[in-house]
C-alpha cells in the first residue's frame, strides 16, 4: 500500500510540474504566482531561466548562453566603435596635412600693403587650424580610441568561458540527476507491477509462490521507493545549486554590462568635449550627440534588451514527491 501511495503522489506531482530540458517548472496557473527577485528592474536574474530555440528552430539555447552572447556582442560593438574613431582620426590627420600644405602655397604672395598683410594672416590661420586638428586627432587616439580598444582586453573571454563552463557543468549534473530520477521511477513501477502480479497469482492460486516470495517482492518495491526518494532529493539539491549559481552569475554579467555602457558613455562624451574644443562653430552639430549621451541609461537599455531577448520569467521549482 505504501508503494502504491507513493506512485499515486508521483502521478499527482507530474500533473502540477513541467520538466523542460531536465529543469522542473510549475505548470502555468497551477501554483502561486512567483514574485520577481528584483521587481521593476528588468534584471537578468529574473528573465533567463528557460531555454529558447535558435533562429533556425533546430536546437535549444540555454538562457544563460543568451546572456554570454550579449557580453560577446558588447565586446564586438566596443571594438567596432574604436575602429570608427580610428577612421575619424585618419580623416582629421589628412585634413590637417592638407591645410598645412595649403598654408604654404605661394599664390598671391606678391600682394602688397595692408591687403597683403591680411592675405598673409589668412594663410597663417590655415596653419594654426591644421595644428588644432592634429591635436584633436592625437587626443582622440589617447582619450577615446585607445580606452575603447583596451577596456577588458585581459582575460575577458577566458572569464566568460569560466562562467560558461561552470553553469554548463551544473546543467550536466542536473541532467544526470534527472536521468537517475527517471530510472528510479521506472524501477519502482516495475517492482510494483511485479509485486501486484505475484500477489494476484497467490490470491487465485495460479502459482506456487509463497508468502515469502511476496514479502521479498514487497521489500524490493520498498527499496525502489526509497531509491526514488533519494534520487529526487539529490536532483532537488543539484537544481537548487544551479539556481543559486545562475542568480549570482547572471547578476555579475549584468554588472559587467552596466560598466561597459557607462565606460563607453564616458569616452564618447570625451569625444564631444574634444570636438567642442576643436571647432566651436560646429557646436550645433555636436550638441545633439552630447544630449543623447547624457541621456544614456543602462537600466533602460537593459529593459529594451531583456524585453526582446528574455527566455522566460518563471523560475525552477523543486521536484517533490
């Protein structure tokens, strides 16, 4: 009776939980609504528990893998921004070179009097302007391009791989525990079926099985039930560990993304500062960029990205029997 009751509890549990890729989730509407860990913050730790299909729809991508890909994409965007600034530097250097060359042009050098003095001063201003643009290009390199290139260069991808391997190992352990639960569940069902068959045969006297055979089958069924409970407990412990590490690591990745955005914001604002210093006449063209940079908001960026890329806000729950 105890084994039959255990099987009944397991069957009821299966009706109120959902296993997706070896992770246990509550069925929609079958359990109290879960509260977000960080309400109103669109935090990574609340929206990447489930897996999602890749663009081709052929394989599943873990929610944590989506977060890692975000980090790698951010690194690539940072590199491309540095390349863009480098092209701007080349333009400034070429412009300064041409201005300096033009300032030495002898055309109209024979102009005399006060007009000649004015002409000479005009050509000299080209040389001064060339110097300003050279200084601007030099500062762009040291204060904008170089910081963008060197930000998190050392061991960044190695650190991401460590995160990836750590969480992936926990998922593998969870899958192994889940397989053990399924095997134990099947073993219990087989033992219970064997016990019921032997009991029925004895009752209708279709077999020479003795009470001792029945007791032996009952002990095996009980042991199978104990094995299942042990496997479920180990599964829940492993899922709990995975859950805790997912929260901790995803929040660390979130912190890294905020730092990346703020770092780029800082140095792009330095670009606009240098641009103002270089040519005040073009201030009206730079001010919109400056205004947009002042409005950079890591939290809003995260909200927009999470809305588009989240894989599910329902967190795992313990398997229970």
